[in-house]
C-alpha cells in the first residue's frame, strides 16, 4: 500500500541521547567528532536523504493516513535520532515510540495501531540509515573517519 501524504520536515537531530545507551552500540573508549558528524547527517537529511528515504518508505508502508496523521500530531518525526556509529562505521538510528498516554486519550489510536506505528517508524529509520549510508556518505571521505587508501 502507498501512503500519499506530504513529506514532513526531517528530524532536527537534537543529539541529546547518549548513543551508548542505544541497543547494539559498542562505544569506543574515545569519541571524537560526534557533533560534526551529527551536523553532517542533518545536512544530508536536509539535502534530500530524508525525502528520498521517505518516498521509498511511503511506497511500501501499511500505515493509513489517519495513523500517519497521529504520528505527525504527536511530534514523533522530530523524535528520530540518527548518529554515526563509529564502532560499526555505519549510521545508527533510534526510532521514536508512541507515548503510552496517547492510547485512550486519542480516538484514532488503540494498542494494535501503536504496534503498527512503531513497527513502521522503525522501518522508516532503517531506510533513512540505508539511504544515508549508500547515497550520501562518501566512503572515501575523511568526514566520517574513513581513511581508505
């Protein structure tokens, strides 16, 4: 199913979370350049990575327009976080979760909808990470720590 909605603005990548708290991230003893890399990722999102990934995701998602409207109204898009995972040399992400108090206070959300939304937001995060890695980060550049010879 295709979701036909206006593409929301990309997340701002607040960077307030400690990436070491994310699942499956082994933090190196010394971290350098995290702020610069997060800013570069935000720039890539603004430069088209977000739109490219969102279009790809929207073509395959099973979210309804009503469910997506709830995502936007709850501010979940801006809760995405993308970061450079230095230990794996890839783009990691943290997908937002639907606040527990949303169920019951919104007529358009029940527990099943929440599970669907969270699963699809995770899928969006994965696609954005893949688009960043394959189409926007130049593996021969030094801005992300690559020193290929």
